[in-house]
């Protein structure tokens, strides 16, 4: 019997998962696959895609210790999206209500990247590769900047 491959899927928790899904649709062109709603109206689980990337989301369930970040970026993890045009992506997200934490910038590691915070406390790193950089060259550039 072979072991299936391991995959990793970000699972977000939001105060207002339905509103978050609407935001991700407007900001990131997300496509909702499905959602499960409990009798109180909370989203118990939903799946959506951004490009080909699968993500999951649910409302808070504090009774099960499932809670949203307290403030943008406080959850300790960010989701990275590799996109075809970071500038256009950031502009669309900002128009939908995302906060631009760091605007698109050409980086030493070969990406033009930006950092966004959504209204639900989650951080999004978005990037477009503009130059192929080897790990050795990346280290050299890193050392020159931070050494």
C-alpha cells in the first residue's frame, strides 16, 4: 500500500466567515467550492480557491477553542500567493478593502512582492517572480543587505 502525498492547506478562522468569503471573492477573485452552515448561521466549514490554491475557512467556535486572530497579523502565520501581476493584484485587493502593509517592491530574492492585511485579521504575502535567483546568489544578496 502506498502512502498518499502530503498536502498543506491553509485553514482560516474569521469573525464573519461569510463576509470574509465575499471579501476574498472581490479582492482575490476567489471561487467558493461549498460551505456548511450550522443552525445558528455560523459557517462551520467552507472551501474556496484562489487561482489553483485550495483554502478553507470557518467562523469562530470559541467553545471548541477555534478563534480568529485578535488583530491583523496576530495569528502568527501568513498565506503566500504567487500571482501573475502583483501590482494589479494588490490594487484589486486594496479596492476591496485590504490594507497594504508593504507595497509591491522588487526584492533581493527575485520577486516583486507585497504584504496585505485583510479585514478579518489574516496576512497575505503576494509576489510575482521577476528574476530567477540561485540560493547562493540569494545568500550573497542577503548578506550584503543584512550581514
